């Protein structure tokens, strides 16, 4: 068996084990799928910590994904804050972002319809 095959087998088994632990809530890394985190980047991190991630290009890709995920999460957080500010429905969403987002989005849509109707009336 070649070294590449053994490494691929080790990596595959590490990913399977780590996914199982994460799904069962038993992973010691504490991954909870927070907004902006890429599970793929998280898996790469787990492989790196296990010493199974050796390719610098893959490590660089992992780091890029982590930065991109963090930036995406930051931007989405800003957009959601703007939506809550526009609708005034902060009371429906808790600090963790859980709550009745459907009602918030419905309120935003209604505001858009009201604005469009108002602009239509103004042009008549």
C-alpha cells in the first residue's frame, strides 16, 4: 500500500470520526456551526490538529476559507441588524439570533409593499 493511499485512508477515517463526534455533540473542538463558519474549513482544522493535513496549498485554502467565512458572517450579521432596525422588531430576536425571523421578514415585505403603494399614489 502506498504512502498516499494510507494517508488518504487516515484522512478519510479522521473525517468520518470527526463528523460523527460533531453530529453527536461530543466533539472536543466545540464546533457548533455558528453563522459564518464553514464546516469544510472546520474539518480541515481538525485534520491539521491531528497532523494529517500536510499540503501547504490545502492549509492556505483552509485559512482563506476561515477568513472568508468570518467576513461573510460579519456581513450577514450587519444585514440582519439593519433589517431589525428598519422593522423595529428587535424584541422578536434574542441575543443568539434565535426568534421569529419569519415575522420580521413578513414585516419588511409589508413595509416594501406599503412604500411601493405610496410611491404609486404620489405619481398619480
